[in-house]
C-alpha cells in the first residue's frame, strides 16, 4: 500500500476533511489533495506531522508496518 492511500484512509477514518488537514499542515488544500492522489511526494516534515496527528508511526504511514 502506498502512503497516499494510508493518509486518505486515516483522514477518512478520523472524519476529517482535506481542508482541515491542509490547514493543520499550513498548506493549500489543492497541495494536500495532490499528496492524497499520489501526484506529489509527501515531504518528511508533513509525514511526521500526520503521524503525530493520527497517533501512528512513520513506518505505518508509509506502509512498512501494519501496526
């Protein structure tokens, strides 16, 4: 599973909008949408913030672990 599927699933499971996540990451919604679609590579700083937000490890976020 690619990270963009994970970040979409985590967002949907937590009932958050793409706009609210974009605000949390201090970026435009269209930029975040491109991360979720796999059109842009997620920067490390954003991956760290998302992992903290959802309470998961970076390994889980990028698909290296299912824990």
